[in-house]
C-alpha cells in the first residue's frame, strides 16, 4: 500500500461520509508528496476537497471548507462525498 493510501486510511478510520456544503470549493493538489485524500463530484467532475502532503519534516492536511470538520449535518446542506 502506498503512502497516500496509508494516510487516507488513517484520516478516515471510522468515517463513512463527509458533509459537503454547496459553497465548498476545491483544492489544487500538486507536488511529489501531495495526494487527494477525498473528492466530491460536481456536474460529474471530481473535485479534491481534502488533500495531504509532506513538507520538509512535517505534514499538512488541507480541507476545502470548515464544514468538512463538522459533526452537525443539520447546520449545512450536506451531500455525501466519494472517497
């Protein structure tokens, strides 16, 4: 299993779906150690909504919207994303 798959499994352990509000943007993912962690489709076009990368000796995870960190589905018009 590659490093991106290991990171994705660790981040989403126990997670079955993410709330994705209509105002959610997308991340541009580039670089040798960067990977799309989760994506959602808009008009059949997959968009990166969670990305991760290694930077020097550290790691970073970027979310396209703070609602992706929420446990309250009623406060957002949520759609399920695909991983």
